[in-house]
C-alpha cells in the first residue's frame, strides 16, 4: 500500500512508470547515452521547476556567448585606445617642444634662396611652421574653421574685439579671458564667462603658457570659442590643425604712427606687461634711439625672428607671402570702409542694432588710440623710427594693396 501511494505521488499512469523504469535500466548500463529523454513528472511540470532550469541554462549560454564577444571586442578596443592616447600625447609633446624651441629652430633653418618664386617660399615655410592649420584667405569658409585675430598693438584691436563681443555676440578666447574668467589652475575645466562686454572662454592665448593651456584643453577642436585673439601669431597658430583651421584676419596701421602711439600709451598704461617707469620721463626721441625699442615688429612676428639682430629682404618677402596668402587685412585708418567686406568675408551675421553698435565703436576708436598723444610730433624721432621700421613700412604698403583688392573681390 505504501508503495502504491508512493507511485501515485510521482506517476499519473502506468505508461509514465514504465518509461521511467526503462530509462533507469538503461542508465545503469555502461557506454555512452544516446538520445535519452527524461519523463518529467506532471507535478514538476506544474511547479515549473524543469522550465526554470532550462531558462537558466539558456541564460548561462547567452551570458557565456556575450562574455566571449566582449573579450574579443576588448582585445581590439583596448590596444586601439592605448594607441590613440599615446599618439595624442606624442603630438602634444611635439607641439610643446615646438613652442619652447621655435626661435632656436628658426636660427637653424637655412636661408631662403633669393631666386625662389613666391609659391616656393611659402611651401618652404610650411615645412617649418604649422601654417597648414591656417586656411588660405581666398578659399571658401567652412564650419570647422575658427576665427583667428592676430592683434597688433595700437592698431585699434581693442575696438575690434569690442565689436566681436558686444555687437556680434561672439565668444572670444583672448587676454581679457584671464582678467574676467577665474583661472585658478591650468587644469581647470573650460567654461564660458558671460559679461556686459561679451562672452569669453576661460583660456588666455596671449602668452606661451596660455597658448599651451588652450591647446591642451582643445579649445579650437571642441569649438569652445568663435574667435581666438593673440599677438603671438606663430605660437598661437599651433592651436589649429588641417581639420580645424584658423580663419585669420588682422588690423594694420602705419608703423611709425603705431610706434608713436605705443610710446605715449605705455607712459600711462601701468596695467600693461610692457609698461616701464623709465618711459614716464623719457622723450619720444630718446625712446626712438633706444636699442631695446622694438623694430619691424610685424615682420618679426610673422616670420618668427623676434630676437634676430638684423632683418633682411628675405624676411620681408616671406612676411608679405604669409600676409597675402593667409590674412584678411583691415586698416586702422579705413576701418569704417573695410568693416562691411570683413563681415561678408567671415560670414558674420549682424542685425541692424548690431550694425549701429559697430559704427559707434569705430567712432570712439581714435580717442582710444591717441587720447594722450600731443598734437606736435618731433620730426627727428619720426625719421629715426622710419629707419628702424623700414621693413614694416614696406609690409604696410603691401597691406594697403591687399586691402584694396580684398575690398573689391569679397563676395
């Protein structure tokens, strides 16, 4: 009776019992099992135990398959990621080394052959400097490009920066960034600082350390700024690359006028890096005669010969080529004429209110440039400054021709 009850608990029919007995008998034999199917009791089926087991096995197989695929993917991705990181670090080290050694490298560079044509000269410099990161001025503008304002001191650059920020609402990376945005550490995350004089990203490309930070933080590549502003043309150009080019422009002024304006400005501008107390009681003639008074500033900064004792005609030829190939030129004395072609060239959108803002800034520009300058200028000083800046004067004459051509041809 007990046996019968036991059988009834597990088997609902004699057929199930018979199948189970046959299976048990076969399982006791030696040798491989072939296509043996268990007779699963109805009670277990109702409880769902067998089904749960099958699902669990399926899940295990799926997990195992997924893990194998993940391992295969990891075997590809991890080395590739390591290679990308290594490549980026090597690129940054190379650029950093370039910034530190640019002047010594320039000295090692062989002199450009006087008989080279203009195109050959520019190709030669592309091997030495990162000019492939600056778009040619006559090529169509692209969304991947970023404005690059090469700011020459005392040419009206501050007025143009105000136009860019307050009238056109463009985000700038400039020296003003360090004055307005809080930069506690070189590793600070980038952020946009909005002020009543415009929006700025917190990286300052006005000196070597700032340029390094802007480059490391990928300001250009990540499109954090609409315009990069720097006087250091050669160093700042290393922030750009062929896939993220600069759209370069500048404002130029008669070199002698610029030097005279610089002298009177630095007598009062205690906040400037170039300020010196010795200028306070100095005359313009004394300033012009000093050995450490800058000479041919524009040609030097375009070619990289900041400390070269004597500049040559080859340097001037190279500077003309760079200016002609890479820059849209504005002139201080003709800013009101050139501003409209400039806006069209850069594809900057401007409202009627913005245009009124622009011309208001231009009308105030002259006061900013020469507010402290006396009416009479010592002619002896003028002659000395002309001799010291003879290459810059020739470059400026070339710039005036470029300005006229660009004014006519811009569309």
